[in-house]
């Protein structure tokens, strides 16, 4: 899931000071779980705006904010007049959700209320860890399923650096050395020989910007 945190509210109010009426859009998926764009946060934002003398024409928590077509259908079907009545739209999801709305309402200013931080795993309620950096060329098959690209601050691919110390990372004692974790994991699953395999330099071109993928086109070209 995409991990978001609330942007500084003072800065947000400064950004939107020229507008008087707002429509608020959240997302029922990641930003709801992060506590940045679900029903309670939309209510909180509505109260904040109203306390500043602004008007909120409506609020809506999209099922999946980054799903452009679905969000368009939901909004146009149920909230057309509320959106039309607003001078500005605030999007309380991730940057992808914000840009879905930019695409749908070309004539309206759209502002994000959150910062998008990383792709995360929720390990307990509202506690998130980064496990994958979306490199586009996965090496988990060689590392016992632990990602050194993400878990090692240096992204080392062939064993630990000289700074590893009693299982901790030299960058911070709060971080377990990724390569000690990988070693322990490989030992546990009887795959320690994998430690001896040298990984080639990473193919970073597999992570070009902007990425896109047409699954249907890819599937039909693979059939040919
Ligand atoms: S190797 Fe790349 S794709 Fe695989 S988990 Fe790590 S960052 Fe993600
Ligand atoms: S101590 Fe381990 S996790 Fe930290 S930078 Fe070195 S290899 Fe990476």
C-alpha cells in the first residue's frame, strides 16, 4: 500500500487561501488505513476549513482513488453538483489519487493534503515498514525473500559492508543489518550456498520514469 502522512496544515491553508469553497475527496484504501484520507479525516478537514470561514460543498471517499475510471464514474454519478459548486478540490489520498482527480477536473484547481512516502507493509495498526522499492528487477529469489535494495541503506547486492556490527547496521543501531538477516534466513531454509553466488550489477533501467504497463497488450504479444 502507499503510505501517506498529513501535510503541514498551516502550509495547506496558505496554499488554498485564494479559494472559498471546497469539495473533499478521500480514498477507502491506503489513505484510510494510514489515517490520512478516510471518513474521520475528511470530517476533521471539513471542520478545519469551516473554522477558517470556508465552505465545504461535499465530501466523498472514493473506493480506490488511483483507479481513474472508477473514481470518475462515482464522482460524476453522485457528486456532480457538489463538485461544480466548489472553487477548489482537496484530495486526501496519495499523489496518484490526486492526479486522477486532476485528470478528471481539468478546469478546477486540485490540491493534495498529504505527502506520499513509500510502498509499505502494515505490520500492526498504523505502523508501516518499507519492504520493496519497486526496482522492476526483483532479486528476492536470491536473497531468501529479504530485499537488500530496500532494507540495506546502501542497497548492497553482494553481502554486508564492513560496518555491520553484531547484527546491526552502521547507519543506525535501530536497523538490523539486511545482510545478516539474509544470512540467517538462508541458513534457516538450508540455502546458505546462495550467499556464494555473485549478483551482477543491478539493471536499474528496469525502473524507468514514468513507468507504464499494458497487461492486455503484453499478454497478446506473448501469445504470438
Ligand atoms: S528486489 Fe526490487 S522488486 Fe524485489 S523486493 Fe526489492 S525493490 Fe522490490
Ligand atoms: S551494515 Fe548491513 S544494512 Fe547497513 S549498510 Fe552495511 S550491509 Fe547495509
